[in-house]
C-alpha cells in the first residue's frame, strides 16, 4: 500500500505508529479529519495477519468515524486506534497505559473509546494516563458500555427505515432476521421483542443463540442460512462486508437495518440493494448511538441529554431517504452527501478568524 497516496486520496491528516517493547504495544492511531472538532473513535484490538492490514484498517475505520460523527451532528472529527494483538491473550495494564500515554501526547486531537476487542475496563486503564478517553466506567461519572445505547439507536433507525419501506413504523408482527446476537443485538432483540416483532437469530456462539431463544422466543438458524430466511427486515449485527454479490441474491427482506460497521462489501452493493427494491439504512447513520452516548461525556455525562440525541437517529434516517429522493441517488450515497455537506459548511463557518485559535497572538 502506498500510504501517502492513500492519505492524499481521502485527505487524511495524521497517522501515528506507537510502539512499547516491554508491554508489547504495537498500535496505530489514525486521525482522518478534524474540521468539526477533535477526532473521536474507538480502539480496536485484533490479530491482524500483517502490519499493513492493521494500518489499512485504522485508515478505513478512522474515515468511517468522520462520516459517522458528522452525520450524527456531533462537533467531532473522525479517528480510530488499532492495537495489534489478541484481545483474549495479549491485554495488560502496561499495554493500555502505554497506549494512554500516546493518546495523551496528541493533546486532545484524538479521543478514544471502546471498539471490537476492547472493554470499559480497558478504557478505565487508559484513563490512568489520559483524559482523552470516553466510554469509561459509570463510577467515574462516565457513560460505561455503549452497546445498549447503540442498540436503542438501531431500533429507532429500523423503525424509520420501516416507515419508508412499509409506510408505517410499527414493528409489531414484522419478522426480523438478526445476524449475530452479541452485545448490541441482544439489546436490540429486547426492544424488538417488546414491540411484538418475530425474531430469527443466528450466531457462531451457541450460548448467545440460546439466550435469544429463551428470552425472546426467537427461532434459531445456522449462520449460513440467515440470508435465506423469509423475513421483512435483515439486521446485520456481526460482521462487515456481508452485503455482497453472493448474499444480495438470497435476501428476501424489504429492509436492511443493523448495527454492523461497513456492511456493504463495495459501494456497488448499495446500488444493487436499491435495484432490488430493498431499503438500506446506512450503517454509520443507524449505529451512531454508541458514539453519541460516549461523546456526551465531553460535556459532563448526562444520560437524558445523550438519549434525546440518540432519538434523532430516527429523523436522520428519514433525512437520508429525503436526500436520496431529492438527488436520485442510493441511500448510502445520500448519507455520505449529508455528512460531506455538513463538513463543508462548517469548514467555511470555522474559517472566520478567532484570536483564541491562533497561538501567534497568544503572548498578547
Ligand atoms: N458495541 C457498539 O456500541 C457498536 C457501535 C457501533 C457499531 N458496532 C458494530 O456492531 C457489530 C456488533 O457489535 P457488538 O459490540 O455487539 O459485538 P459482539 O462481538 O458483542 O457481537 C457480535 C456477535 O456476532 C457473532 N458473530 C461473529 N461472526 C459471526 C458469523 N459469521 N455469523 C453469525 N454471528 C457471528 C459473535 O459471536 C458475537 O456474538 C460490530 O460490527 C461492531 O463494529 C458496535
Ligand atoms: C466511540 C465508539 C463507541 C464507537 C463505536 N465503536 C463505533 O464504531 O461507532
């Protein structure tokens, strides 16, 4: 990969390689765009096959956070951290404290939180070294695990997408096929069950499947069968790239709305869904509840205020479809346009000179 060429293509700001021999820390912090404010995005811990794959993931995920934060109306830019390692074996206090010191060294240009492979406890450890961390334990006055709030946002966004698809946002009696019933989807299933939706679930973790069957009366299917079940809504809540040439043919749903990041394997798959008459709720718009929730910590966490903002995901999804209709484009492009328009508008607004932002005058 030609790193500077890639950074130039998508206008990245900064890529930081962090190394600490003793703790084994090998991390990449990527800051994509800070037009709207400091870059906020989680720390992912994963066993990458190559260092290049880890750098590519950091770059891709950081840019995704720019769009997610902008579309959610947050005054935050996009960034992400990738830690190379096995979250089951390689975690230690020293590793996360070393990472915390690197985050602190960026002096607030980047703020972290949880992502795949990291937990509230890891954020608490990072907090020992830096104040630029969110998703920290409620004991510190913070918001804790973002997953239930992400789930609530997905539930609201699914209702909005259903309104577009069926003319009515009630999920009562709707059949929802859920791929992966982990932290987010377990809570999503709870909301769906309470509203009277019928659930079909799958997971590679049998205990998670059993819990959904017992608690919500869900029907269980094998992981490779979830694309074939007759359903109204397909909710991808496990992996990325699951909307692709092979799966689109098999889907029978009218709506795709779920928590997983990067659901479309390629952009053309957003167009293929559209051609098949499937309403696609863009992933980074519908799954923004977690980041909205942790971002509230920056103002002194207030759950009511955070949840009010998460509720706006409903209107945001409707807005995406209005833009799609207005401009005659698929919903994934409409979401990008919504985010890009906001960044461009704020770039212009923030170009007005403010003395406090210019250190050249700081001695006066
Ligand atoms: N946690 C959040 O707040 C948050 C916020 C935004 C986006 N997301 C995204 O939502 C998705 C779910 O996040 P989570 O925190 O619930 O993760 P999780 O790891 O708790 O849950 C994912 C579940 O998917 C299952 N799974 C993995 N591969 C599968 C497969 N091939 N088929 C079926 N099931 C499979 C796992 O066993 C697990 O139960 C991820 O893509 C994540 O990036 C999460
Ligand atoms: C800041 C985090 C809560 C972000 C979350 N991991 C996401 O992908 O949106």
